[in-house]
C-alpha cells in the first residue's frame, strides 16, 4: 500500500466517517497492509482527538470469587477450576484507603470491580454511599463494574455521583454463547442502555483471544461505535490453568486490532488493558500509537 491508503484511513476517521467492513477486515488480515504505516495513521487520529497524553486508571478488585456466572475467561466464575484466594466484599475503610492511594499516585479515575451477576438493591445503595464518600474526599472520577443493572439501579448510582460504568461486551453476540451461558449478550447491551439513559458514561470493550473470528472482532468494534462508548478497554486473554486455553495472539495482530478500534472509535479513550505485557512483549510501547490509556 502507498502512503495515500494510510492517509485515507486517518482522514476518514478524523472526518467521522465509518470505514467499510471490507476495509476494516483488511486492516486485521491484509498482508499488504504494513504495520508501521498503520500505526502512524492511527496515531494521527489519536493525536487529533486526545493529543499525546496518557491517562492512568487504577482498578480495585472489591471481592474475589463467589460468582454465580459461568464466564469461561474468568477465574472467579462458578465454572472455573483455577486456584484463587477467595475473599468477601472489602470494608468501606479499605475502599477509601485505596481511593486515597489512587488519587495520590496521580490516577485520573478510580474503578471498583465487583464479581457477581449484578448488585441487589441493598448492594446498590451501599455502592452509592461509598461513591458519595470517595467523591467528598478526593477530586477523582469514579468508575464501577458491578454486573447487570436495570434503569432504577443505574439512576441510583448516577445520583450518587458515578461518572462511568464498566460493562464489557467481551465478544460478539454470535460468539457469546461460547463463552457464557448464565446471561446473554442482550443482557449486557441492556445494562449499557440503562447506564446511558441515566446519564452515566460508558466503558465497554472486549477480550481478544477467545476463539473469536475476524467478523466477531468487527461486530464488537462497530457495536461500540454505534453506542458511542466513551472508554474502550481492549483486553488480551491471560491463560490461567482451569480456564480457557492459550490464545493464539501475536504482537502484530494485537496492534492491528488496537488500530482498528481507534479508526472506528476516534474520540474514545482507548485503553490497553489486561494481558498487554504477555502478548505485546517488547512491542508494548507501540500500542500507545493507537491507545491513550
């Protein structure tokens, strides 16, 4: 490909136009599409919308284990045979101490993650009190990953000051039954819609390496674009004994996926999340051509 091809990718994205699925698929699979010019084109889009800065997020795992869902990628799932240390919900004092630590280390956003299908009304009210307390002490944005939510629970968390809800799509609608049977892709979409209706920003991405096809990856990327998701974490599956098998990922393919997500979601905060050290190896720094978090 000549320079015009890569410049057109950047220009199309910056103009807010949607790349065709054929072009998107070629970005991932085309032997004639070279990685370095592709990264440079993605960087043009990144620079245009989010500059050169890198945002830092700190995630606090609020509990470990005891989850009734059977998500095959997760060590906390009821179906997992992975050897983990289970612990119940942390105390409010622990959450507050870790929020303080996150703020003092320069984190822009503090995310609390809870295993489980979704919070009860009582747990939702507890989360709301915790969000208010953290907000009263530290000028930091708060994200929560709490599982499935309905309109009422989303509105409760919004009223408490929740800035963003994390609820990953993880894979495409077609591939979803292969990774989880205790809830559906539609359940996840409905949770994101409830958060959007409540005025909460969306954080939703995927896990790469779960036997998904190229079409599955495209489906996720286009769905996130259609939903105007503000923050997109791209996770790279970490193989753990007792869960899913070793994914067949190369550093170049992972970088191509990041470029694709940047072209299709030019204004989003694109995050290199789990598995980056394992799968990107010595090429990890190149991910910041496309990603900014």
